[in-house]
């Protein structure tokens, strides 16, 4: 019987620290049959926190953790769970005005930036 030190898991889940969404994130992952099959990285803003220049100090830690999870857990998928009414989106908003359209653009920009890396 072969014994590998690397156990195969499905994904890393990147999500926001917002307390209002913790149980929703877990329920979503459970519904998608991912319980106990993912590593987790939780940081303010999720995708925004790991891409926006305002949070530059956090970026290396995320990418280093992702590389580590790929190595240790054999994952090949990153699941990014951003959410509406995110405080990090408000922090990075450069405009005086803030609404759901502006927030949507901030989230989309973070997804584009993650895909580029
Ligand atoms: Zn948030």
C-alpha cells in the first residue's frame, strides 16, 4: 500500500473576517460537499484584502499560504468568497460616494487581480 505524506484536498477558501458571514460561508461549503476538504484563509475583504494596494502588507502572506496549501494539501482550486456590504470595500473606495454599483466594481477588480496572479 502506497503511503503519501500529501493528502489530497479540494481547495483553499478565501473569505472575509466579517462575523455576519462566517456561518453562511460554512453552510455554502457544506451544501457544496466541501466540508473537511478545504484549507481556509480568512482576511478582511477576502479578495480585496489580498489584491488592493491599500492592504499591500497582507498580499505576500496570502500568496505564501496559498503556495503552502498547494504543497501540503495538494489543492488545485482557490474559492474566493467576497460579500456585499463589506467594510474593506468601503475602506478602499477612493470616491466620496459609495453604493452597491461602486462596491460591485471593487469586488470585480479584486477577482480580476487574483486571476492575473
Ligand atoms: Zn468583508
